């Protein structure tokens, strides 16, 4: 964050300003952490789909779309 002069601002503004940016940075870190966990989860999902002895079940037909199938065990679809 670029340095901003808060000299002419009230103490309440300054306090709120700092709280806001602390929370903003905390949320940014949590979003990064969540993104990393989602990537890790996706790897396990892919591995799970590869290892599964699939039990394919035809999905309900949709108008003018190709037939699709979903595994009743791991939820993989094709």
C-alpha cells in the first residue's frame, strides 16, 4: 500500500482507515489460502476419479443436448 498522509484526518477516521486495511489484507491472505486449498482439493478429486471403479448412471435427458453420464460413486461425469 502506498503511504498516504492522514495528518489532516480525525482520529476516528485514522483508526477506521487502519482497521479497514488490516481487514482487507487479512481477507486477501485468506483468499490466497482458500485458492491453494481448492487447487489441492482439485488434485485429490482428479485422483479419486482416476482410481474409482465407476458405476455410470445416465443423467436425465436435456432437450437438444448430448447424453451425459455420472458415476454414482465419485460423481465423475462424461
